[in-house]
């Protein structure tokens, strides 16, 4: 079956088995905005007087009328970028797919584009970053994904047309007004120079055509296994969609064309569709054309179809000021997500030269240690009849992510091949654990992964497990419960 660019056709989509099995991927959310090592949205905030990134840019590089974002791009060299070495680390740390960034809102393309001259072959690294990533991923047979953040770029970057309101450069236009770079900075004067983020997607029809042309180029060039859109399915209104008020489906025509092209390209390559499209509209009538993505958040319970969350160890781009999540928090997030039929993507931050720092190395080493013991309970599993036990819940509040304070009763479940796996989120060595979700005589054996069989008994419809004094994993230890047929 081939797909047509219509909702009727694309709603027949079903996520491929490899995606349901993979559970965990790593993202290289990387590009020229890593150069100042000052975090996300640098390309926008450097043009907003009073923003910390503006102040840093002014004092470190010069005023954005003289030294603009195009000049930051020229400083990005990726001189120590070694994708083979990074993929080896990522695979050992549990990743079973790779996501890479084709372009952020900054409109700089990380591959050899024939459409946009501001790309990593012509400017900065003089390397096809995505092609290098894909070659490395192929060596490990990792599904290869690309993220496009282009749809919001036209209106998001209106601030580069502005100027300082006060100070020695008051009234001096930023370099986004330079006619020689209007193709890069966008001829987006219609949106003014304000800091407002509405609309997320412009109404400009010429830019919408440009978006589709670029995304088609990405699909044709890389034939990705995943395509991620940073926003709702283009070109629905980001804010109205969140409120469920978007009813004119004709605005999605270009987005539907891109999704159909993605799937049909996969069919041509594999004989069946193996591709995944990710976007952020939470309405089923929209997200059912692919897989729902929830940025830096989670769901409260099991969703019938697989869903996806993307998060990062720190900020979205390398940021010397931002602390990292602990390995414990990352693992606990993962098991909570997969218990609810989710898949988790983790951004590992790269410095502008392409390397990762010691703290990121530590996180990867700890993930590798955990997966070496517990991977059986992750890959290829499916949700059980309940996602877990215990009263503790992760905080679900926008982009808020906090380390959850788990206790002994907190357990998350998945199942595979006649076994139920119980991730112990708060249990400590030597404690006695009570599991209340099993029917009488349903459990025939209990094993602690990385340790072996453990004592258990069945009392009045509950399973009571005695844990050894020393647990094999530093967090989220896993019981494998054999189930009577």
C-alpha cells in the first residue's frame, strides 16, 4: 500500500515494529548555535537587547549590526567530530536509533543542500554533517532520523530585523537587514521585529512552499527512518492546535505531502513502510498520521499506540551554565515512559568542535552499566495490563522535568514472552517488596536481573519479594516474573 497526501490515507499508518522494540534513542541536537556554548535559541536571543545571550554576544563578539549570526556560523568548525566513536558510545549506552538535526530555527542546514547556500558544506565545518552521521549509524544498523525545525523559522527569526532601543547602538539595524543575506535571514519584514512567538507558523505561502521543497530534499537525500517536526504538523497553528480550536484542515496540505513522501520513500526502499513521522499536535485526528511526540514531558498512563518523548541531558544546545540530569533520573524517566507505551529520545550535548564533555561521558558510561544488566526488560517489550504500582507520579507540567522522589511501593511494569518485568524505582537492598497487581497463582518464578532467583511468596493475592542486601544496578533494578499461562 502506498500513501496519498490525505488524512484519510495517512491515518492508516501504524508504527513499525523496530520502533516499538527500540525504546531508546540518542539525538545530536547540534549546529552553529553550539559555538557560543550558551544554550538554546541563541540565534534569536542575540538579537533581543536585554537578553543574557545578547549581552554575551555584544561583549564577546561585538554588536549584532557588525557581527551577526552568519558570522557565528562561520566559526563553527566541528574539527574534532568523530561520528564513529560517538555512535559506538551511544550504542553501548543503550541507544537503538539515532536522531540528527538537519536544521534548527536558525535556517542553517547541516548537510550539502542544493537549495540553501548556508549549509555545513559551504560554511563553517565544510563537512556534510548528516551524511557522516548516517554512515556511522549504518555501521551499527541503527535506524537514522533527522529533525527539521524549519517551519517556525520565518516568524521566529523576525528579531534579526530589529535594532537596539537604547545605548550607543540605538537605532542601528541588526545585520538581518543586510540585503546580501535576505535568503538566509528571511525576507520576513511582514512579521515586524517584535519578540512575540505568534504565529509559530507563518501565513506566507512562498515560505510554506520553500519549507516543503527543503523537507523533500532531506527525505530524498537521506531516506530517513524517522522525521521529526518541531511543532505541529505543518502548517497548523501551534497555539490553536494546543487548544483544540484548529478546524481548517486545508492548512495541513504541505505537511501531508511531506509525510506521504517519507512513507512512500520507505516503501520503495524496504518493500513496506518502516518510517516514523513525529510531530506535536496532541489531537488524535492529527497525530494518527504518524507518532505523537511530547517534548520534555510525559503521559499519565498507557496510550494504545506508541508515543515518543524527546528530552536532553541539559539545555538543547551546549551551555556551560546549565546543569545536567543525573543518570538515575534519565533511567527512571525511561522506565516510566516505556511502561506507558512510550519511546524516549535523549539529546547528548556536543561542544562546537564535535566532542562531548566528561559529564556526558559519565552519563553514557552509567547508562551502559545499567543496560548491560537490564536491557532484557527494555528492548522488545510491550505495556502490561497496568503501567505500575505506587502513588508517586512524575510531574507533568509543560516542559518541567524534576527528579522524582520514589518510594518502596513504586514499580513500573512491561511484558515480553511469558514474563512480566517490574522496575523497582524506590526499593533498596534488603527490603521486602509487595506487588499487588497479580492474580492468585499467576506468578510462578521471580528473578532479579543481574543477580538470579530471589525469595518470594504469595500471600492472600499479593506477591511478596525479599530483595538481597546488595542490588546489582545503581537504580531501577528489575524483577523478572515468570507468568503461568
